[in-house]
C-alpha cells in the first residue's frame, strides 16, 4: 500500500512540475524562486495555505501581486497537482 501511495504522490508531483513549467514559471521563476518580476516567491508558500493557494490559482488575485485566474483553464485536479508540487518547494 505504501508503494502505491508514493507512486501516486510522485505522479501528482510530476504533473504539478509540468504544469508549473507550462503556466507559472514565466512569472514565478524557475524552481518557484521569484524571477524579479514582482510575482510572489512560491518557494515561501506556507504548507498550511492549501486553500488560499487553490483560491488564488483558481480565481486569481488583483493588486500588487496580481495573479491571472486559471480556473477556466486548469481543472481542479490540475490545480491539486500544482499544489502537490508547490508544497514540496519543487523537491520530491
């Protein structure tokens, strides 16, 4: 059972990494470290901030650290994959 859970987590992490490269890296930088573009440094996301992260990705954010709304582009599962990747700081 443990091996299945690990494989599932790895798949989620890998899917999240691919999504990060496709949608997030341009603003948030490689390895989630701020690229200097003024975007939030995702390597500093609090581990307990899952619901805030998901809401920000899905609905976007206005203001100084503006985030486009990805809810019409990414599925709930894809956003979960992004969280799986982000919460590890990009390290499996």
